[in-house]
């Protein structure tokens, strides 16, 4: 059985509007895209009603991407 790649993306290191390429295949992941075409959300990490992390799966290459850095973004807004 082939093991699925897991990548981590820190939102505090992304410039611009939050779009980033899949670390494996380059497919653009955008927080504004709700179509479900480039990725699907597979896990939400919530603590005390605050989003701490998010895991998505790239629908193109099937890599898992853990998105981190929500706490820092909220603190700086």
C-alpha cells in the first residue's frame, strides 16, 4: 500500500491573499475557493471555539496538507 505524503503549510509564512501551491503537485489552494475542486477538508482542529489547524487533501495528487498558523493570524488582525 502506497503511503500518502503529508505536508505542513504555515499561514504566517504565506504572502498575499492566502493562496498557496500544493507542496507536491503545484495545484493552487485558495481559502476563497469553496467549489471543492482543488481540495477537500478532512479535519478541523478546534480548541475553545478557535480554529487551530486544518487538514485538507489535494484532489489532484491526494497529498494531505496540514495548515497551521491560524492563532497568529487572529492575534495580528
